[in-house]
């Protein structure tokens, strides 16, 4: 990073950090929206490939390792190195603002370092302290100047805790609305058979290893009850392919399956692959079996009925988790609705038999699926057309004291 940068480019200098691939996407969109409003702005920080392509100068990359949790020691060590490198930059260069995206385990400490260096801090995609870890609200309040929240109810929650929060909209809505679907691909997927069930076990290898075997058990039960059923599997990226192939070797899907997503072509046993067409699989499906997380909202945007699954450690939940979780529902569609509109089997399940029964009941009841579709449309309605990146960019530039174009 050039020390005489300010002499040639007088725009705001903004530190930015994203530690996950999804945050890298949202960070890239935020950079693009900021530069559209203030072309002289400059971004430097912890960035993945999308943020670099959008114009960020990278000092560290956490995204290459976030999907492969290769042991806690390695992750902690890399996180400490990231914090040290970031701290040196924050203290050495005259940043006008810092923005951290999601990942509270890394970004609450990083926010503290930016705050100590005298740099105003914005948190984009706030920690879900309303669901668990509410004791950390004081850290957010003391270390962060502005919090751009992505769920409507979060603004009141954080403001009631003395945090300067503003609802900006959900970046996933922005992404879904900006990504046109290929209708021909959807038709091809549906021609594989009916009903079509999508299996979405996540984008991280350790989550796929935990969730996919149970999803395959449910798929086998559905296939036994509904011989015409066909299955589509979403393979998010190349790092999860070994986990997919191991699970499919142990539990082959009868009559084959179609595969979609970035890693689709590398998965063994697929009758047909649709590389990159993850969203089309969601839209084509009559039902999705999905790992808990942001993917549930993506499915909701496409108004596809779903069952949410997550299989964490039962011992960990009873010893620690149940004392930390403060919400009656754990999946985002149900949290937003304030009631159960989609079946959720989490944080763990002892058997997949009840999941299979719910799936078969839904597939055999068009009325139940239509009711769920209406509920999902209502849940995501407040999130649509909210322009999260643009609104966050405006607020960020205001914090940085920058005039917009």
C-alpha cells in the first residue's frame, strides 16, 4: 500500500474485511455500490477474489480457508495473523472508515483494533445476537459506530440495546433479483422426473459431511414411497466434491440424479450435470432438503417448499447450546415469520424417519405446498427491492465524511 496514495487520490480510504466466500460476494457488491457513488474511494483490507476483482487492495485472504475447517489450531493461527496484519495497516495509514462483514468471531476483535486506532467502524450483516450470544452486545456497542442490519426486526433489537443500527435490506435479495434464471435449464431439470427433490447440504465440507448422509437417507425413503421421484443435488464448489463422492459411494441414489452448482461436473454418478445452475435447481424443485443457514432464504426467494435440517452435536447442545439460544425457531424463514412455516429438524435429529415422513406428506399434498409457498412469499416480501449494497454504501460514505458524486 503506497504511503503517498492520498497525494494523488484524495477520496476516502476505507478498510474492509470479509472472511467467508459469501461475505466476499457481499463485500464486492458493497465496493461496487460505493465506487458508483464516490469513484475516488479506495478500499484496502482482508479480501477474497470477488472483492479484489471489484477493486479492493488485498492485504490478507481468509476466504480460501473458510470452507475447509482443517483443525481449530490452524484456523485460530490464521485468524491471529490476519488480526495482526490488519492492526498494522489500521495504525499506519489514515483510514477514514472501516467496514467488517459478518463473521463475529474474527470481526468483533478486528473492530476493537480499528476503534483503538481511531477509525470509525461499520458492521455490515450483524452478528445474530438476538438468537444467541446476547452477552456480546456490549462489545458491538463499544467497538462499532454503525451497524447495517439485513433483517427487518434487527434494527429495533439493536437500537433497544443502545446500538446505532439501520435496516438496509438483505444482500441475498439483491443477488437473487440481479441473477436471471435460465428457463430452458429449469425445463430440462424438470424433465428428469416428477416430483423433483433438491438436496442442498451446504457449501462447507464439514457441513456436507454432517448433513448429506441424512439427506440421502431421506431421499431413499422418498424413492421407496414414490418410485417416480427424482433428485437433484447442489454441489456448491470444488472443495466439497470429496465429501459428496464419499457420501454417494456409501449411499448411492437409485435411478441416478442430476447435479447442479459450481462443482457439479466432478461428482460421481450423476446422470446429468448443470455446472453453475444452482438457482435453477432450486426453482425447478418441488421440494428442497436444505442445511440451515442463509440458503433457506435463497430458497424462500424462489418460493420453493423446503425442509430444514441440521445435525449438530447433541451433547454440545445440551451442555452449552440450549443455554445460549434465545429464539423459539432456528431457521430464518420461521424466525422472520414468528412461527413455523417450514419444518425444521435442528439443531440435531436422532433419526431421519420423521423427516422422510414430513417430506412425503408435503410431496403428496399440493395444498400444503401451496400454503407454504404463500407463506414464503410473505416472509421475503419486506426484503425485496431494498438495495442493500446501495443503502449501506450511502451510510458508509456518510460515516467516512465523503461527498458523493
